[in-house]
C-alpha cells in the first residue's frame, strides 16, 4: 500500500502509534486496538478527514489465511464511502502478502454489511458461534505453557507449532500471534504433546487489556493435528485451556467455532459450552478453507 491514498477530503494511511487512542473502543476493558497494532504495525490502516481519524481497520496475516476487522467508521461520516476506502487499502495488504484465502466475521442479520463485502468478492458461508463455558480447573494432560520454557526451548516449541499449523492447513502460520502474546504478556500459548511430538496448540488471551477482557480467557486460535486422534486431542486441548484459565484467575473460557466444523462444534457443546452470540464468516474465494467437518479448530475471525 502506498504511504497515503487520497480520495476527496479523506486520506487512508497506515496506523501509527500516536493513533492508538483514537479508534472507538467498543468491547469494554478488552483491547483489540493496541494489541493488534503492536503485533503487526504494518497491518492496520486509518481514515482521516478534516484532521481527525474517522475510521480504522486491522488485517491479520496467518500465512496462507488472512482476515480483517474490526472495521469501524464514525456514524457521522457513514455517507462518505469511508468503509470502502479502508477496504481498498486492506485488500492491498492481502495482495502484497500473497494471502490465498481471506475472510471476515460480520453480522449475519445485516444485509448492508453482507452486501458491502460481497462487492469485494466475499461470500457468506456458515455461521460462527462465540461459545463460553465456566473456567474449570483441569489436569493439563500432556500440555505445557510457552511461558514456562527457556528461551531456547521456546524457539523449538514455536518451530514445532509452525509445522503443526501447516499440517492443519497448508501454509497456515500463526507465529505472529504466538509471538505477540508472549512479547506483550497477553496470556499464554498452550502446546499439547503426544508420543509423536506437538499435536495441538492454543493461543490464549487472558484478562483486561487483552482481546479477552476482564475475567475471560479467550482462545484466539486453537487446533490439533488432523487424523484419527483429532477429536481425542481436541478434547485434551480444551481441557488444557480450562487449566490455563483457572490458573490465571479467569472465570470464563471463550471459544469461537465455525459451523462448518460440525464435529468440533458438537464437542464444545458436549463439554458444556453454550453459544452467547453468533455471526457469519465470509470467504474469498467462496471455499471452506479449513472450516470442514474433519477440522478441529477454534477461531472466529472477529
């Protein structure tokens, strides 16, 4: 993306540190603004009009997969096509990264939102539920926390997690989020082992000032190695996240689940999770990506 793309009186440019207090906060004591900018400053854009910020958007680079949001625009300027200008700049980011599969989470009931994103080639697919369960102490059962490892062992664990993500979906890479959680002390990454090595991982935000919010442990991404043991390992991974949440004083465990992953959805319900809200994920191209029946993955692209 160029340093600034202008249209009329509106300028779209990369977000800088001085902008962090400007975008509207709409999730209580959860913080999606500073945490995401610090994770990847090159992946955030803002719109300026008359010398002030009137909109922003954040992109996530997960290797072959990417998503964006929250996209926010001040209500007073909704009639100035600022959302489209932010989207234009965001699509340039994905093009530059070579992202093969791009998605977003939006309001399923909003024809306006769905219609806007369809203009950019996105197609609505399955519902995505935001599930919660009371955090319950549990045995970690073969899981370790990245923060517990020595620096050298952390490097080894992150490399193993990178290989696991690629096995879950070709080219998938959540390293930026693992490193952001570790560097910003937002929570921890659960690494699950079996006799063959690393078989699961879960990147968790915990508490106020993170994407979780006070009292919550939010699984931003979780997944296990595909294969005949995937459901068993997925249950182990969820229990390990319960253990982390309880250990860190969280009372609620939060997990997003796409309905295309119907087997994993049913496991969450069987383990006592209940849907608090839901939206729809939209995909470009119109393909399921990793949201298939044999995928045991947690995320929600918010």
